[in-house]
C-alpha cells in the first residue's frame, strides 16, 4: 500500500479513502509510443465496480494529467462534477476529488510535453480542472465518445496514443531555455537560485519567469517549492523504517520541521503525518 500511495502522490493524487464495490478494483498500465517520448509518461486504465468509491486529495506534483472517464464522472468537492474528458493542470494548492463506480484512462504528461500536446499557455490551466474539449476543441469530444465505445484496455490505450501522437506532430515546442531551466530545477531538487537559473539560460529573470509560466504553468520559484515538497513526501512514504519529519526537513532544504509542516499545510492542506498516513 505504501508503494502504491507513493506513486499516486507523484501523479498528484493521494488516496484518503477507498470503498470497494461489488467486484475488484482494476488497473491496467500502458507505455506511450516512441513519438511521445518525453511528453507522455504513462497511461493507466482503471475500473471501480458498482458501489465503489475513492476519495482522493489532489496535491502539487511535477505532472499534468488527462483523465477520460467512462460511466459515472468524478467530482470535485468544491466545484462539482468533472467533465468526462478533463485536464488537471499543474497545482500549487490542494483540492479533493471523489471517484465513484466506473472506469477510464489517466494519462500522465510532463509539463513541457503538455505545452506541445495541449497547445495553450500552461498558466491558463494552473490549479484548475478543465474540460479537454475547451482546450483541444470538438475532436476531443469525439475522442471521449470513441473511448467509451472501444472495448478492451489495449485498444483504448492504442487509440489514445495515436491521437496524442498526431497532436505531438503539430503542437508548439517549448523554448530550449525553458526546458533547460525545468531540468535544472529538477536535477537540483529545487535548490538552484532563480537568478542563477536565469543566468545559465541567458535570459533576464523577468523574461524567464514569463516564458516559464507560459510553457510550464507555474513560476520557477513555485516549481522549486513543489519539487522540494514531492521529494519530502517520497522520503516520508518510503517502505521500511521511515525517517523522522525533522530528518527529512534537513535533507530536503527546509529550515526545520516546523517549516516543512507549514509547507505541507500550504501545498497539501494537511500535516505530513496526515498526508502519509503515518
């Protein structure tokens, strides 16, 4: 359970409650084709039988998600039903999602890849769950319908992969400086100063902030916070003997345990112990 919970947190979902329905909870995983390398991380088909329910906390992560639901749609606690085809933008604050009986496919995207595949300024999607048709147009509605009509996980995942590969051919490409800054932030675990980051890519700090937010969704400073949060969360969820919160704070760049706890409350809405089920 710890391993599954950790992987879900990396996708931006933390399971708070599971109620099994009249049948098994099913999951199927798929690998994207070569045309989508660096853009699509994975496909995950899911099914929850009648009477089942999953209560999920949305937390900041380094991924965007496309969610195509078949059957009963999930809903957000503060804003109602989620569209059958939904884009989950980069987050810097929490939200609660409830998924009932039904099935669907979750697509994990890298932020630079999402810019190419979705073709809109990423800041427009930040902290939102948006109808995929509002982003991709009427063809997205047709794709949602075809997924519902297509039997079998393999055929559904192939349908999605082909549709996204077409988008990848025509979508805008993020600037090399933005991609470089993104990778630098990730490699440094969010510790590289933003001024140094701007110097290394050859842009002013203001220009980096504007372009980065356009093509990633959040500012470099906020992404650095998310990286440190995710790193701390993964350490606190690792199997076996878990490190103390104070120890994790020290190795992930927080000034002390109180600082880490404040960040967890700000980004995830709860304490580290509550989020990790410790």
